[in-house]
C-alpha cells in the first residue's frame, strides 16, 4: 500500500517554495522533494498580484516536484499558504443558555457555536479559518467543556478573514490555470506558530513575529489560544528598496543588504565599504554609516508598528513568555540584539525537534529558515495530495516489447551521442530509452574504418535489428497471452471450487 503524501506551496513575496512530504506515525513531517522559485514581483505583500505569472511559477514548482516522485506518482491537489496584507482576526463571542435546570455539554452544542462563527458575515471579506476558542462554563474558563454540566455556556473565537478577491485569485491559479484541486488554504502565521512555539509559551502568553519579504505577521497567544492576528504590509523588501536610493538597482541593493548592512550606527563614522556590482563592471565606495542608516530606519519602523499593535490589543503586560521572531527580515545583522535590548525576553524561532524528522537531509541542511514556513504548512495538511497509477502486467510487458535492446551501433554515425563523466562514450535515444556503452580504455592500435565501411556496417546492423524486432515482439506477445490464459484457468478453478462448496452445502 502506498503511503500518503502531501503537497504544499508557500507563495512568498520574495520566494515561492514547494514541498512534498510524508507524515511519520508520531506526527513529525519528513520532506521528500522541495523546489524554490523567485516570485519575480507577481506576489506582493503575500497575495497574488499577477495571476498568469504566478501560475507559471507554480507550474515550474509542481513539475519539479513531480519529477522527483516515484514512477506512476503525480500531484493531483495542492495546499496553499496565506499570510498577506488585509488578513486579520476578529473576536467573535456567542453564548448558549442551557436552562435553569442545566444540561451536560455535548459535541452538538459545541458544533452549533462553531457554525455560528463560520457563518458570520464580514463585508468584502471571506472567512479563512476559525481558530480554536476559549469556553466559559458558568463563568469559568475551559479549553474543552464537553461532558461538563452547566447552565450557561459562552465562547470566544478568533475568526481569521481576508479580502474575498485574494481568495478568488488562489482558486483561479490552482483550479483554472493548473487544472489541479485546491486541497485547502492554510493560515501561514498560525501554521508557523504550531511549528515554532512551545505549549508553555502559548500558555504563558507570547507574541510570534515573522518579518518576511513583503509583509510582517504578528500572532498573539494567551492560554494556549490565538488571541489576535495582524499583518503589516512591509518587510525586508522595503529595506532593499530604500537602499536603491544610494543609486543601486534592486538586485545590487539586495546583495548590499545581505552582505554589508547592520543595525550599528555608532563607531563607524570613518568606515567605508567597497561595493562591486553583480556584473563585476563597476566598483563604488560608500560610507558604512550611510548604508546602515537606511536599513535601521526601516527596521525600527517595522518594530514600532508591531509593538504598537501589541499595546493596542492590550497585551503589553501579558506576554509572560516574551516574543519569538522568525523570517528573513529578522536575520539582518544586529537586529535581534537591538530587539532584546528594547524588549528583554526575545528569542529566535526555529523548527522544534518534535515536529520534524531530524534525520531528513533537507531538515539537517535547514539553516536560513527558507523551508520553515513550507514545512509548517505541511504539518497542517490533512488530505493526501499525490495519486499513484500502477501498470498492469500486460502493460508492463507491452511496454518492454516496444523497446527492444539496441546495441553495438557506431556512435560516430549518430547525432544523439554523448560522453559521460567517466570518459566512456554512450548512446541513448528518446525513442528506445536505452543505451550502449563503448569502452575506449583499450589503447591497442586499431585500423580506423573508412566512412563508407562504417555506413555499410551501420546499415547491416539496422537490418539485423529490424529482422529480430518482430521475433522479440512475438515472444513478448506470446508470453503475455500465456499469462492471460493462466489467469483464466486459475479463475475457472477458483470459481469451480466455490460451486463445489455450494453443492456440498445444498
């Protein structure tokens, strides 16, 4: 029996990452194929801006993933992550009076309350997810109240919404342009939180901040539940664009940011750096202070905005576990140190060992956090996304009979002739799908045949091959026919035994 495989794409503003993976019996995820493509401006602030260009990028990702799967396996559906501008959570409260005599809370009661939250209407917005709620049983907080006797049940949900047009674009790309099934849309910040945060941090209260390329997400947790979710429409790409003011194209500005920029503004007044363009044609000298001032100003703005959101939500004094930061923007030299000096309890987010297969090569090589979000989405996938098509014995034999071995051809007469990495010459054809090897390790002096002699030898070889081709095909056909006859005899024998059993019972 084939194992269940899941496929996800994280559509980022800078990179789009695709992963196919499995889930181990203990729930850990193990990727088996990954592929990354630059988003090239078709995804902005986390949402699809150019539908056709995005479909082209996604197709390259899916084709690459398919090529690394076993023969007969292909992706039939895909999960997409979403964490974009306009996404936010809304507090939804509801209650249920169970009468003066009271009742025991059942699963039906809880499902009725969740359905109310899912059916809530927000103008111009679509509900992406209803987060797990916190219940109040006769005023007492409960995580799972099923089976408890009470008179009045209240619940508080966080309903995550996004602009309806953004959801439509996701469906169009996958279903109309790629012809695949959209298995689901997963809320990226919540998936990352499950991968990065510990239960203790979510219970004590914490803020999870992801500074990505096009946007920055903020998720606040309290009592193990999502308390608020916000998305800010700026991130690391804004730092890059700010650096273009120093007369750099965006590609060179990105290189400058990754290699030279830091948050340090003191003690560098007389320090200069030499910048070589990507085409290696020009070199410039710039003050380190000028470079850092651009980056520090933008990163400080981002920091001020998410700290202000935490304060407005009323959680400044309630984050007992502090702040956990992820994302490429947070990798800027000196940023985490500055954040710790401002806030105190701050740590860098990473993949928790109990969520991933540590023996997997992709996991072991995960250093820059590029696959963190895609792996987080993989943990949330529930429906298998890869289908397997098995060939019957007859199809396998017919396939083999149509591709008889074709050896000994003179490679000098063939256009599809190559030399492998070991120095041996080999030939292969797109039609036969096999090759012959000619070993030139023997340095004995041999007479070189003329062109006419080689052409004549090649003609005879082809004639001999065509003569034998029919015999090989006939033998394969006879063998397949024999298999079918044997199958029929076994079937008759089996059915005959059933008839005998029926007669004995009669």
